[in-house]
C-alpha cells in the first residue's frame, strides 16, 4: 500500500487552465494533464528563479520530491509542445495558501 500523499503548498491559481494547438479540433487532440503542484514547481524554479531547496521549502516538501515534481512537469510540457497535445492544468495533492 503506497504512502498517503503529503499536501504541497501552492500559491498560484491559474485563471486559464487549458491550452491547445491552434487549428486542430479539440476532439482530435490527446491531452496531457499538468497538476497544480507541477505548475507551482515550474513557477518557483523557472519563473521566480529559485533554487530547488528554497522552492521545496515554500511548497513544504523535500528537495528530492521537488526535483521529482519539476522533472515530471518539464517532461509533460515538452510532450505537449513537441507532440502537439493539449495541456490541461488541474488536480494534484495540494493545499492553497495565501501569497
């Protein structure tokens, strides 16, 4: 039995949660789901330029877990961009906190 998921602190809540390639009907597209904790990891590491240890502290997780999350997020973004898939942002084991 797997360990229960530890909630990750998330400060970003996107107004737009779906992206798709232009000119391709939605019913012909495959989807890639990016979770809210993966989006938060991208925001902290790539947008805010934080080191992984500092970003992990902000999300209330270990540095190794943060590394796993950011690796998964980068892979999903690359898949959506390079293979022309839709990107849906939702879900994850998160706890929303105030900025």
